[in-house]
């Protein structure tokens, strides 16, 4: 019988998280005893809470909103993606007791699109809606995956400008204003990285953004993705996907980092999909 390992997901709020179900399913594939908890920490309690978790023998933590940037300050070492994004979505206790941090948001998005949905990302003209942490991760990952041109549009223009300036590739990545959406042309890949769905807000998006071969993808899932998914279908997109698969793939990357075992994500995704149908 394996020793009980302790992991968890930290956020505020966190009651909605599916990560415990995902990691329980992964652990079952390997007969591993795993105690994976939702841990609600307000920002002012983050550092003390994370320190206490690992001091008590914790193995790893997933990090979600609103803590990804702050958690980067708690790691002794940052992986290349965490350095690039100045944010982490997982912390790992190493054998020497130190903490390492990494961010696999972008890699999980690319894996979901390219492996689950067979979308060849090379050569795409991409529209990314939102320039926060999720949008930043998406832009970098899509660039690495071979996207040709990426247009970033944010409801607060300064955010999009700052992201584009930080990337520093004006020939491939540029920003436009939200009010420009009716005139900026059509795209064959549209990524919704805004918080609108989570906040219950409606995005006013013109149908003319969508080419007949377009794939539309919302980084949220379930109810939070319903408004964008409905728009994508109405606009005539060829495909519309939510981010449930991205969540599962990111969880698998964290599990593999913590335990050296690579889960089979497809049965876990299928089980969650049955309970969270796409809009």
C-alpha cells in the first residue's frame, strides 16, 4: 500500500474547482493513495498558508486565481514558463525541501487543441480576447506552436499594449482596441481569455470576426463558457470548444511533475464532459 501523498489547489474562492476529482481519477490509475484538498486562502494569508502546507509534508499545489503572480514569489526556483509569465500555477516540493514553481497554462492549451481536437496551430491568424495572465500564457504558447499572426484585444487597452510590448515581436503580435473589433477582419482561431463568462457578463462581439473554417476556444468551461460558445455557433464557426480539456491536461502535467507518472487524460476528460456538457 502506497504512502498517502498530500496535494491541493489554492485559490480564492475555490469551492467550484474540479481539480480534486481530476487528481483522484489520476491517482486511481496508478493505485496511488492521494489526499487532494481545495484550500481557500485570501491573498493576505497566501504565504503563510503555502508555507504551512509544505511544512506539514505536502507534495505539490496547483495555484489558481487570484494567486498566480503572488505565488511566484514563494518559489525558490522558477521554471522557464513561470519566468516568462511571472506567474505559477503549480508549486512542487523538491527532495531538498525547496520549492519550485512552473506555469503550464499555455502548454495545456496547446496540448488540448492540437492533440485532443487535432487543430494544426501552424500558420493561423489568431485573435486573443483578454490580456491578463491567461491571455499572456495563450499568446506565448501559440507563438511557440507556430501561429503566424496574433492580434490581442482587451477591454482595457493598456493591458493589450503592455502585453504586446512585453513580447516584443511587432511583426507577429500586435494590439487593437475593443471598439475596433467590427473592422479588424476575420480570424481562423479565436481564443477567449477574458473573465467575462466567469463574472456573468456578456461580450458584444461581431459575427464578422469568424471565418467559415474558424475554431473558437474559451479558456473557461461549463456555464462560464456558455455565452462565448453560443456566439461562436451563431457566428458560423466550424468548431467551438471550452477549456475543460485544458484543465485536465494542466492537471496531468502537474501530476506527472509530482509523481513521475503520466496519467491517461482521455477517460478523465470524458467523465467530466458528461457532467459539464459544452454549450
